[in-house]
C-alpha cells in the first residue's frame, strides 16, 4: 500500500449510539455535540469539552449533556448563536493514473482533479491508481465512516474485464465469502457474469485491491476495473475526470 496515503480507507467499525433521529413532528433531532461539530465549532472531542465547561446554552439555558437531542432550539456557544453549515459531498469520475490520497510525493493524486473550493474534502474510501469511476468526497466525517463501514452494508458495484471465463461455481464462491491467498476473509459478495471476460462485482467493504484479488483468486485476473455505483449513486453522464456536487436530496438519501 502507498506509504503516503493520509486518509484511512480501512473499516473503522460502527460508531456508538445513533447521532440523529426525528421527533414526533418529523423534525431532525441530533446530539448536541454533533450539532456543534457540524456548525464548525470544533471536533467532537473539542466540543464535548466546551459543553462540559458550561460554554453552551440551549434556548438560553446552560446544557452540560453532550448527548442532549436538539432540533429547532437556539444553540449558543459563549453567547453566540450557531448556525449549521451545509455538508458538502461531491462525486468524481476518476480516470486511471491518479492515487487516492490527499498528498503523495511521487504520484499524482485525485486532489489534483478537484477545483480549489473542494480541496478541504476527503475521499470516501479508495480506488487504486489503475481503477476508474465513482469516487465520493465529503467534509462530513460521520458520513464518510458510515459509507465505508462493512456493518452499514453500502453496496459498491464494479464493472470488471478479466482473463478467463467466470462460471456458476465462481458466483457461488463469491456468495459464500472468499478467502484470499494470504488468508484474508471477504464478506459475501455478488458476481454477475455479463459475458466472456466481463462481470459486475458487488462488495460491501473496502479491503486493499479487493475486487482484483477476489477475481484473481478464482483464476480471473482483472485487466480493467471501474466503480459504477455506490449506494444508489451512479456515474450518470458525468465525463471522466469531472466532478459534480451531490444535490441535497442525494445527500439525504446517503443518510438513509
Ligand atoms: N477493488 C480493487 O481491487 N480496486 C479498487 O480500486 C477498488 C476495489
């Protein structure tokens, strides 16, 4: 793996208790510490400190419980009302030849493909240098971890061209969960044979070179790989090398 990769794409596991739900009016309620953090007041641990220090009020009353649920209330830090900043999520149609890293001393990184206003976003998971297709970026750490956590079972669909011909036994082996040559256990995955040397692979996790290694383990070395879907999102008609921001509705759908 690239030693300079500065964003982790390994599963970090599910977060603790749910951070967001709705009250009886359908209004989104979320934990006070998450709300403060989403407003840009600091990291989750920094804002917990601010809450415990008594610097935060909810509708004028001091609140020291970081887990208190807030919705339409006015939240102030040091007497100043806070306003939630919109989250940003963008979709890149990644071309081959770029590594998924925020910096690298040798290789060109995916950040070079993003306009200046998106340079503070982080890639969601990872595509290999040679892999093309759908790569998301966001400034929302919770969303990022949800999308890559195997526990959340967000499907990632790949189109692959490979040597050899896949069979019904390969489909079955993917469905049961493959064990790779080095003993790595993969979760259940779907292999759909499209024709000689072509398939779709759906995985729910992001291990190193996973799809290439899965197909290679069945004697089907990959010659071309493209991610075509993540969750409900597809590339649509976005040209290779281009980015587009997700709509508010698309971002909400990612939360579901
Ligand atoms: N699996 C791979 O082998 N490569 C990728 O880039 C993504 C998934």
